[in-house]
C-alpha cells in the first residue's frame, strides 16, 4: 500500500525526505530520464575500455574499488537493471509473439550491421595496413565469414578476432587486447534474460504469480551472498567458477554471469511488478548511494551495491528533471555507442592516436562512436523498430479468420441466450400461475 502523504502547505515545497509517491504513480509513459541514464552508461563503457584497449591498463575504477568492479561493468549492471524494469513491462503488455518480435528488432538488426561492417570493411583495412596486402585475409581459419557465423547470434562461437589481426597486433606491440568488439560479450546474457521474461509471460507468471519473480530474485541474492562468504575477503572479485551451459543459439553461458546479471535484471523486473509498492523517496536514494559507495570502497558490492545501484538507476529515471526527459525519447543512441565504441578504440590505437594523450584518445573515440551511433539509429534501428506492428500476410489472414470465427461464435451464443430468455420467462410465468392455482384450491378446501 502506497504511503499517503499530506499535501504541503501552499507556497512551501514538499520536504525532500518525504516519499513523493510510488514508482507506479510517478512514472508515466516515456516521460522519464532513462534515456539520459542509458546514454551516460554507454559512454561510461567507452571511457572504461579506453584504458585496457589503448594502454594495457586496468579499466577505470578497478584498483579504486578493490577489483570488485570497474566503470564499464558498473554500466552493464545499470543497463541490466533498466532492461529488467522496461522489458518486464513489455512482457506484461504484449503477447508472447509480439514481445519476441519487438526484442529481436531492437537487438539484432543493428548488431548484424555492426558485425558486417567490422568483418568486411574495417577488418580488411586493418589487415592491409599490417601486411601490405589482403593475401590470406579471406582464407584464414577464423576469417571474416567465421566471425559473422560466430557473432550473428551473440554466441561468439568463433572468437573475437578476425584473420588474426588483433593477435598480430599484440605480437607487434601495437595492441593490448585481442578482441575486435569486446563489448559484445554481455548481449547473449541480455537476450537470455529476454527469453526468461517471455517464458514467464507465456506462463502467466508476470500477471498472476508475480511473487515467483520476487522469490527467484531473493534466491539469486542468497547464492551471491554465499559466494561472498566463501571468498577470501569482502573486497575483491568473486569466484567465477568454471560451470557453463551450452544453450541453443546463444552458445556457452557462464553460470557466474547468469546468476549475477540475472539477479540485477530480476531486481528491475521486481520493481516493475511491484511498482505500486516501490516508494520514490529522496532520503532512501541517499541511503542507497551511501550503501553503494561504502560497498565499492569497503567490500560487499555484489550483495549490497547491486540492489542499491538498481534502486538508484530506477529512482534517477523517475526523478530526472523534466527538461532532460527529451534525451533518448525519440533518438536512442545508447545501443549504437555500446556496440561501436570498442572497435573504434581499437582502430584509433592501431593508427597510433594514443600518442596525443589519453584525453584526446577518449574524446576522438567518443566523437567517432557518436557519429556511428547516429547513423545506426537513423538508418537501421529506428527503421527496424518501425516494423514492430508488422505481421506477415499469411499470419494476418489466419488471425483475421480466427477472429471472425470467434466473433461468429460469440454472436451465435448471444442469439441463443436471447432466444432462451423469453422461453425461460414464459416457463417461469406458467409455473407461477400453476402455483397460484394450487394455493387457491387449497384455500377453498
């Protein structure tokens, strides 16, 4: 039950520590700050990757946070919390088929264009720069065609390199990382979470048994807590273990990331399913921020910081100033920045742009990545999403025919019910008359 707040006296602002309402009450349609938050998270990934890609150093934040997490992985955590919240809402509103279609349109077309450009435009240029010709490029064991085959479904089945370009760069000391696009690692876990939401929606769990989602979330949190207890200390990266599952299409999934990222995703899903009970409270946000910072510096980030950060990104999406709600509402460049940032950093490094300094390197990478993200949105993503209401003609004819049959059945049932009503009324009247006659006869006797 949402807390009832007495209206503040006229002319006096509501105290900042009072609950402003519930998440369900305050979040209205697309009028929110999630677009700006996603954009900042995507840019954070580019900034974080600039260190290991360009200079062979740890990601931004690794040492400061005791190797628990870095800026890039924190951004991924934020993405999963927002996705859990948004995608679960989509799963509740849409049919399973339409839901799957929307998710595929949002992820796959832009990804496919990105990997095709990487394999058949960027990779040949870099290979020619290394070898002076394209001899051996197309016939390499893990060449461009194998890259496409391994990346189209996010399974990364043939590795991150193309024709040994990044491996050669490492041997020649011109590169530090062996991946063309190392940021793509998280996409299959995102898609896995989408599939789980689709299954829950098909089973009616999201609408009739939401407690199940909350219980699973708590169960994952307990597993993370047990992992922390078994660790050497509270401050440090948890044991990732060696268990992995070979999933259809998606390939091998690490149980570690399924549990940890799945927990954050389901936190967002739980916020969505219980949004009428989730308070939007500035004081609670301050406490969450303190818990987040404390866990980053002292330890326990995965147990304490995950829930705190998840609440903060949801709270930020609601409490973002209205003048900033336009960011990402019509043009969402965050996905394009996420998938293009890594290859841009690698390319700038191979052309020795790091000699101009870290800041120049990062700014150049952001500028080029932003341009590619702009093109990706306007030429691919937005056009793909315009097809979200499209239905194949054979399926549309089948749906129309089925709807007509159902409508005819309803009309027939209504006519039958209408015809039965007068007969029932007549029968009732006859019975009443008979009863009256019997009563009258009894009275005469």
